[in-house]
C-alpha cells in the first residue's frame, strides 16, 4: 500500500521548524523596537542640544538650573527666551523648542531620575555649561555610547554618568 501523505515525524519536524522561525522573528522584532526607542532618545537629546545652543547664541548663557530637572516635566515642557517653562507663547517670546518630549520609558532600568521622575532626560546647567543625563537600552559603539547612563554636554554626547562642571 502506497500512501502519499506525511508521517507524524515529518509533520512534527515541519511544526518545529515553523516554531523556530516564529521565535527568531519575535526576537528580531523585539530588538528592532528597542533600537528604535534608543534612536528616538538620541534624536530627542540632539534636538535639545541644538535648542540649547540656539538659546546660548541669543542669550550668551544656558538656561539656569541649579539642580537636575526632568525635561518634558510640567515645569520644563518648552524652551523659550524665558528659559525652560511650562508653556510657550508664540509671538511674545522666541521659542527654541516648543515641545520637549519625555523619554520613551519602555525598556529602561530607571537609572536616570531627577525631580521625582524616573527614566527622564535630566538637565542641569551653569551659565557656560550644561549636562543632560539620559539612559539607553543598548550600547551604540558607533557613537561611543553605552547601555545605561550617558551624558550630553555642550561638547557633545559621551558614555557614562555626567561629570561635574569645570571650575574656572
């Protein structure tokens, strides 16, 4: 008797292969989402740096902050000629950054926290220098950034915890 069907073992092998392909696809999608969230975080930090430099060019100083404040929080939603404020009034002041986005929180380990906020972009400054502490889910060897805490300053973005301000 000649049967032209699949045996149970062949069927199990096919199901196993399909399952492994599905698992590999799920891992790849998760990794891509994590990388996308990090790209958004880096974009937010670079946009903030650009806005801070525009503010500095007009004011000859960075917006004042004696302690770390969470960018995107109630008091720091907008950067205008008045500094960081809760809302910007178009036409009455120069607006450098109309909406400061809070960090995408998913996937972070709550390493960057300030002003009672976890997973925040934390900003502190003097007249001549600023620091923006932020967290990434993955290392970025091309940019020299590490998984975990990184720091943006007026000189660029680097790996690790933000350093103290230079004393002149």
